[in-house]
C-alpha cells in the first residue's frame, strides 16, 4: 500500500495503536535476508561501491540519510513482521478483527503502526517486534515510539520497554499526517493549511515578481500540494470547506500583492488569477472521489475497512460525520450505489466532473 492508503486505514481508529521507528541497520546482516531480490540489490550496491574512495571515515551501518536506507529498512521491516506473524505467541497479540480479518500492523518504510485491542496484547506484540528486530540487527527506537488509545477506551495503556515507559499521546504523526485519537481530521486539515501558509511566507521574494501566470503555476505545484497532502483520507465538513477556500483566496491575494486593507472582492481576485471559481476544494473532491473509485474497484485492505461493519453501539447525540458522507453528499447518491458506478470508469469519471461543477 502507498502512503495515502496507510493514512486512510489509520484514520479508522482501533483500540490501541503504536507508532514505532527503527534505526541503525547492521550492513553485514543484509546478506542474511530471505528475499532473493534483496540479495541482488545487495550485490548491486557492493559492485557500485567497490573500489570507491572517500575522504571521510568508513561506516558499517546505514542511517536515515543514506540513499539506500529507505529500501533497506522497508525490506527489513517486511521480514521482521513476517517473523512476528509466525511467532508462537501470535494468538496473544489480541489484534483487532474486521469481520474476521485480523489487522495486526500497518507499515511503510521505517514507520510501523502496531494495532491491538488490549494493553496486554499490545505489550506482547511490541516485545515480539523488538526481539525479532534485534535478531536482524535493527533496534527499536523507544523515544520515537508512541502509544495512542481512542477516546472511548476507558483504560490507560502503560507499557515499559527496557525499563523505559513508552509515551502515551492523543495524536501522533504517521507518514507526514497527524492521526487523532478521536478519528477526526479537522486538526490535520488546519495543520496542513498552516504548513502551506508558512511555506507561502518563505517564498516572499518570488511573489514580488510581475509574471502572475508563473506565480500561479508555482503556487499550484508547491503550495497547494503541501496543503492537500493526505486529503484522500479527510472527512470534510462545512467549516473545513470554508477554511480551505479562505486559504486559497489568501494565497491569491498574496501573489497579487493585495494588502488586507484594500477592499477588493473575491470575485475580482479570481478574475485577475484567471479562474471563475476557487479550485482547491474542487481538486480535493476530485482526489477523494477518484480514490474512492480506486478502493471500490480493487480487493484491498482499504476496501475491507471501508465496507466492514463494526461491533458495538453508537454514542448518544448526533452521529459524527463519516468519510463516506462526503461521497454521498458530493455524488448525491448512497455509498452502495456510488460503489456500483465505479465499475464503469467513463460513467464514474463523468459523475465526478458533475460533482465538482455542482459543488465547486
């Protein structure tokens, strides 16, 4: 799964979740892996680096800055989690199950999320991962490992590794996105817009140029992607929509050098940019609807999570807005009917365009 798929899965909260990171890979142990393709890569790297000289000191470990580090850690993590899966203690992990499908972990590169429904099961799972990691020359970074439980959970997970207690948090960052304990995405949307605004301010010298067309292209290629990273997993309410549109118009005023004291209507700003309506929210809707179609057309973990029925009762009060509600509202149909539409790509693509023009 890609990064956005990992983020989507984690926004569907479980009981206990651990975000763990590894560091320090012992290079000589690379040859011990079971993956034949990994051995080929290892030999390839050895041939490339054979006879190379450097003014610096030699090294025996890969750190995060090494080009091959990401691929190495990804393959190492895959092998470690396979060992954990077949560990004799696997029945004690208490991993969450969605209609019979166990979901023990989500992993990408050196970011790994471990899932469990009990404190005891989570502790055993962490220790199993730690033991198998050390056998491969990897070391679990306890300081970067966090524990998060959802708000409805009345228990407090307190787990110690080597005498050091793992920090409990209400949110943690995973693959660049902030996952909240209550499953809401509004804090992540505000955080993303703040990051994009900070980047906008740092490019002050560029916005002083006279070529509006070039500045708009830079805005769309650098600032907007920062704001919309992981947007496929967002649940967008009316307040979020207004905030996103306000951010877009603020960006336009910035590149047009329009002061906040000048009384210029938003319609005039859009005309100067060369568009009739704000496009950022439309872009987010297109990305999310396209991702929905991708989920429905393939038998993946994301589809199972999206369609699975959770056990338990709803809390009192108004139901929290769900990810699927955006799809139903934008396409003006039920989720099941929208899912059937995705089987015909041309028809679904046309419905997405209609939704963008209708709601943009």
